[in-house]
């Protein structure tokens, strides 16, 4: 009986630690989005100050990088939440969320690769004006 209460206390301690870690990862995801917003606004302000044909695309790709990071962090937080008390309902929700976030991240990464591939070619184009 004493061993069972000790194991229960350790399980509860682990559960609480995982929930705090989940919260920290969620906050990190939100901070990544906030940092991305600031970086995007700065990039857009720079594009408006000087006429730049691809300034908007660079700003959009900047935000996409931060969103990709935030998606990864949020998925990690969801996995931690499910690790604490996995029920079939929670596992089903995690699977659906994982598929949606992975698909979003896939398309963001594809957009980022396309933007990175186009950027060097754009730099060698003569500017109009």
C-alpha cells in the first residue's frame, strides 16, 4: 500500500511536470507567432519605404517561417497533452490535429522552398525604374 501511494505521487508529479511543459511549449508557439508578426511588419515597412518589387513576398515568407515553427511547437504541445491522459477520444483528436498541422506545415515549407529558389533569380533581374 505504501508503494502504491509512492507510485501515485510520482505519477502525479510527472503529470504536473508534463502539463507545465505543455504550457511552456504552447507559450513558445504563441511567442513565435508574435515574433513573426513583428518581423513581418518591419519587413513590410521596409518594403513600403523603398520601392521593392518582391518586398511583399519576402515579408510573407518571413511570416511563413515563423508560422511553420509555431505549428511544430503547437503539435508538440498537443502530443504532451495526450501523453498525460490518453483516452481514445484524445488520441483521435490528436491524430486529426496532427494531420491538419502537418499538412499546413508541408504547404508552408513548400512555399518557403519556392520562395527561396525564386529569390536568387530575382536578385539578378534588372530593376525597372
